[in-house]
């Protein structure tokens, strides 16, 4: 039995195999290869702990053996929520080894997101951290059991009880070898998270074949090698830092990953200096902070060769400062958990690197830039991005209605981004049509937050829109029509927190208005709301 998903048509699958993109090998080959070629090489640094490739493999095999002995395997799924620690990678490989497909939730996710994922995948396994607020007592685990009656095993990082201690299950060898095998390479390996624009967060099935190709090709574009020392400071499960080329790319190349809890500059500078890190993947808001803090710390960054910036729009003025102030090359990355990833190349002219978000990984990435009627727009003009290719998914997990809306009949995925393409195929991201807020790289689906606000008894109408922010690029503002005046924003924040939504989705600002502006067809006119933010009312006080 396998996890169901929307497959590529056979003709395209054949093409991707013929071109050597799909190797029909599981993602575990990344680790297997290093265990053959350089078992004792340093693979992972986490605080004071250091792991060789053989060590990662040994720990992952221990866990795989125990899980396999419980009967977990193909067709099963796992809900995983770990902070940025070595265990994230070890668990990921352990699950791949026995063909259990995980969802790697962000550590900032709370009850609402975790429940939504559990409802969709019906996990048989939960792996989380005791120190996370959701798992400090048994309440939420009880809720998860009722959402997913199949839940057979819970393992917690930082737990002492032998039955549920992730630490012990990793450390103690069980059976000499696990009986499990990875799923077939053209089956689902794991689920990636969608930034989302709908009421419930959607899941993206990723196969071994498609993900492995994006990792291999990315590692080549970024010229990773066994000498690479990579800083993993963004949430480890995020598609960008996992695969573009990310930690998997580094493992593929035989290099070393250094874990950081977050991108906070001084902590990262200390890690860079101590471990001779040469490459870091960051979001624009983190780079802006690094640029602010770097004067006086330049020496700590001497080993840095490349900073990647992606996940949100990076202002050209800041891009130009990177080489001079941080003393390293810049690479822009425009990607999405659904698939397509674009990079500026390491030998591109400065102008391209400063002013574009790069070009696709693969000659077989098909990119259309189209107008509202689906007609190609000329080079240089703005249009909607649509794409299909050897590592771009073909459908959200069990979401046929939503898939109808975001794919065309030829299987092109409409990402909701507005882009311009140059004659050489370089893309510039100039806006978006999806109803989403990009808060420093963290994506917020407006509809999700609006629905939660509407659950408050005093709220009649709600609309969440982006407002510009000097550091994060965008923050969120909730416009509300309330039943009566005097509803304090603190009560609304409290209401949202009580719903169990992740903190980054809480509106940064609340504005109460008497009536919502409407479009001619009667929908809330978000453009008018955004304009109101640009023209704040004159205060009389
Ligand atoms: C503007 N907008 C960008 C960029 C992503 C590599 C890099 C990023 C992601 C990612 C990723 C942008 N400039 N450079 O998965 O592998 C916005 C677009 C896009 C959405 C995808 C990767 N880079 N974006 O950010 O799934 O709107 O993936 O559609 O989180 O982020 O978000 P996400």
C-alpha cells in the first residue's frame, strides 16, 4: 500500500527518466552514498555535538529498526515537529528508510496547524519535542489520538520514559538491521508544507525521484563539495533550507551542516567563525539584520563564500550591499515548496544577481508567464507564473477542488506570483495575486486568519491585508467591522491565541471600519484597504 497522490503523466515521467533527472533511487541514497565514500567525514554539528555520516546512519537505523518492529512502514505517515537540532535530520532519514512519509511541521506551529495536518494525513506516528508548549503535558496528544485513531506511537525529544523517549530510541540499537525499505522512488517520500492561500493549510506530496533531482541539480548549481560548511539557520523542514540546495544538498555533496537555532546575527556570526562556515541560506529580513549588525564583526565572517537570499522579495538596494559589507557573493533564490526553484548562477554578472531572482534549475522546467486569459505575455511584461516540470508537484494532497483552481488542463501549476521574464529566461518577482501575506518569508493565508477572526462573536466582517514593513517586507493588518464599538485589539489577539494559531499569523495591526469597501461583484476590495494603509488618516489629537 502507498500514500495516494497525483502522478505525472507517463509521457513526462518517461522524459524525466530519459534525461537522467529521475534516477529511480530513494532519497536515502544520499546517506548511503556518503556511508560508502566517506563514513567518518563530519556531516553535522549541533551545539557541542558532532556527527559523522556513519553516526547519522547508525542512529537513523536504530530508530528505523524499532519503528519497523512496531509494524510501521509503507502507506503510513508521521507528524513530526522538531526544532533546529541534529535529530531533525536523523529522524527524517530514519523514516525514509522504512517508507513512512512524514509531514515536518514548523516548530512555530501550534494546535490549529498540527491538528489540520493530522486530520489530513491520519498519522500512525508522532515525533515532537517535550519542551514545545503542545507536548509539555498529555492534553494535546489525547486530542491527536481522537483526530487520528491510527496513532500508534508517540516519541518525544527530551523525554525520559523509555516507551516514548526519542533520545533513547535513537541511541539504543534494537534489531541488528531494520526490516523496512524505502518506498519506491516514484512514490511519496514525504509531504512539504504549502505557504497556502486557503482556509486550511495544504500538503504537497513529494516523491523521491522529483525531490532528489532538485537537490542534486541545486548542489551542482551552487558548487557544493565535501569542503562545504553550510549554516542551517532557517526552520530545518522548510523547502528552501532542506533542498535549495540546503541540508540535503550538502549531505549529497559530502559536506557538513551546522545547525543554528535561528538566523539571529550575533549567534550566527559566532558559529561562522568557530566552524569556518562558507555558505548560509537566509531570508531578506535576516540579511537586513546581518547588514545592520556586521560593522565591527567582519573578521568573524572571513570564511563566508556565499549567502543565498530567498523566500521573499529582496530589495535591490540591500542586494548591492551584500558583497561589500558581508564580504561574500550573493545568490538570489526564488522557489516554492510546490516545486520550481530559480537561482542566479555563481558566474552571473552582478547586474543579474542584484536585480533578478534567477532562472530555473532545469532545462525541463517549463515556465509560462501569462495574462488573465492564459495568453503568453511578451518578455519583460508582467504576468502570472505557471509551471510544470520534473520536480514540480501535480496536485495538493486530497484537494481535488483546490487543484482544479491552481492547475490548468496541461498540468501547469499557477503559483500566484506575478513575474517578468527577461529574454535570457531570468525571472523577476514583482507581485502576487494569491491572497497571502509574506511576513519576512513566513507565509500567511489571509483566509485562514479571517475565518478565525469571524469566529469571534463581536466580529461581523474581517479582511487581512499586507502592509509594508521596513524590516520584514510585509506585516499583516486586519480590517474589521465589529458589532459595536470598543472591541480592544488585545481581546482579538487573545481570541486568536486561544484558537491555537501560530504566533506569526497574529495580525500586527487591527483597524476597525464602519463598512467594508466592496468591488463591483460584491467582494471585499482589498486593494482599497491596502490604499488606506498607505494614506493613514490624519489624527486630530
Ligand atoms: C520573492 N518572492 C519569493 C523571492 C519565494 C527556495 C527559496 C524559497 C522558497 C520558498 C523555497 C522569493 N522573491 N526570491 O521553497 O525551495 C515567494 C513566492 C513563492 C513563495 C513560496 C525554496 N522566493 N518567494 O519561499 O513555499 O511568492 O517557498 O511563490 O515558503 O514565496 O513560498 P515557500
